[in-house]
């Protein structure tokens, strides 16, 4: 099985279970956290649209 991030062959059972090697797992977790940090909710968007409505 290959890593979902870099496509290298996974060697340990833990990596195979995770789908990522240890380095890629850490990078993916950081990328996922950043993605979630910058997301807004629909309520936030609607409030913003109401605020800028002319």
C-alpha cells in the first residue's frame, strides 16, 4: 500500500492502517488543522453579507 500524500510504499502496519507514513501523517495533520482554522460557517457568512448590505 502507498502513502496517500507522497505515494511511497508504506512499510509498517501502523502506517498502512493510517494511510500515511510518519512524516506525511504529521504534515497532513498540520494541513488539515490549517484548513479547519480558515473555514467559516454559513452563519458567519450570512452575518457578513447582512453587515455589508447596502
